[in-house]
């Protein structure tokens, strides 16, 4: 029998849940709204949809392996030289590539817990050692505790800011203290997947540290506020010497033709991002107020989703919500078994979710 690499057999395959279409059919629902994957309820910018339609005549061609048009657009948008970017098939791919480029067996990787689950797979794949540092009492990254875990074997530290699944942020002064104290053999990966949503005066922009030449790689994505999750497009921003190893392990055509077009056009429609941000702010307020009225604790969020503490019967409540036509995530998968994670929707979707939540809570009393 052919023998796979033993540590690969220790990895869990990513098990996608049922699609909304499958669930809708199985449950015989007239409508099912998906508030479980932090997608943009407004969809993509109409300009992006139009541009992709015109680009369909190019899909017989290989993509531009340099992503030049997209690269020029992003480089101009951030006023950073073009060598400061690597593009990926979602930022998920960049997490994978960073692991391949940097991790040797036995290297240590520090992350918060709970935080984004995809960091773990790249650690396992490369036989590195994962050190998970619990979030603090406010569900925020505990940067001093993370720093205290650094040893001579530490190679990477991941901070999702805002964090997924909590929506909490680290503040500028906290991050700068960490950056000053972090030894030189540690690369800090700042995952800013929800950057466009944050409205807080002390929220740090990771690109400031890239500009200052710090040993930081920032991850951004077009999946969340830009609303093109289905095309898969993310990018890493950093000093060219830090990105060079990532370029070496990247496959030549990792970003497809349509994603490249979508990214450049999406960036040019900042009105869409603004509408998205404003709707999200209103939606978070609506959801938080309703939960407060019902005595349900929420974790203050700066992203496009909210953690709601519903107690021990969380799994049942999630199932009831599904039967009522609303898909949300239960926190069980990320070690918060009493919480639901729901992303913000349109005003109609938010109202439907809140109605369903009220019904579910009452039916389980
Ligand atoms: C959604 C998400 C990503 C993945 O984004 P893609 O670009 O779609 O791969 C990365 N990091 C965090 C924290 C996320 O929540």
C-alpha cells in the first residue's frame, strides 16, 4: 500500500457544511437566508458583475501570472510599490503559502484562541508546533501573553484584527508595543480580512507598519466587504524580501482571470464599500439592541458579524433557526459552545433572523 506522509493523515480534511441550496431542499423551505459565512448581503458591486461578464470571452486563456492590471490598481490605491504585493486564491491560499515558505518541522507558531481556524492546517502540514493563547476576558487577543510564549523556535505569530469569530480588535498602542518587543526571528502576520468594516479611532492600519519597514505581512481579501468571496481573491502586503519566499512557492496561475478583473474593478467602486460599511453599522446596532433587550450577551464587534451568547442549548437553537429559514454558525466548532455567530444582513434579513431567534428561544423554554 502506498504510504502518505504520516503527519498529513493526522490532518482533518476541511468538511464543508451543506450548501444553502441543499438545506433549503431538504427542509422544504421557501426561503433560506445565509448569515453564516460573513458574506456581503449587498453582493458585489454591479460594476464588478458587469466587468466579469465582459471578461468571459477571455476564459480560454491562462491568467496573467503577474496579475499586472490588478497589481497596478492595488499599488496605486495604497500608494505602495508593486513589489509589496502577492496575490492569492483567497487569503486562505496565502496562509497556506506563508506556512510552506517559512515553516520548518519543530518551528513554533503562536495564535490566539479562538481565532481563524485556517492557521492551524498550515502549521500541521509543515510539522510545526501550534501554541494557542486564550483570548482575554473581553474576547480580545492577549498580546502580552502571546509575547510571553515566544521562544527561540518561534517563527510566526498570527493576529486576526478584527478577530474571527469574536469581531474584537487590538488597539494601535498594543500592537506597537508587541512589534517593538517581538524578536527578529518572528514574522508577524496581521490578518485584516475585515479591515474595511472597522470604525474605531485606535484601530491600527497594518500597512503603516509595512511602510515603516517592520517585519510584518498584512493579509487583505476581496471576500468580505468587497463581496466577491466566490471568485477567491486575497493578497499579502509586505516588504519585498519578506514576500520573496512566498513568490517562490506560489503556483504560476493561482489567481484566475475573472478574479483579477473583479479585484481591479471592485477597488474602483469605493461607494459600494461605503454603502456596505454603513449598512453593517446599522445592522450591528439593530442586532445588538435586540439582544440587549432580551438579556442576551453579545461581544462588541467591529467586523460584519456578531457573537451572541445563547447558552447551553446553542446547538438546538441553531437547528431551530435553520428550520425557520436562517443559517448561522454555532460557536462549537471554535471552542465557544454557548455562542452563535451571525453575520449582518439586509434590514429584512436582520428582521427575519431576530424573529426566528425569538421564536427559537421561546420554543425551547
Ligand atoms: C474570511 C477570512 C479569511 C479568508 O478569506 P478568503 O480571502 O476568502 O480566503 C481570512 N482570514 C479571516 C480572519 C477570515 O475571517
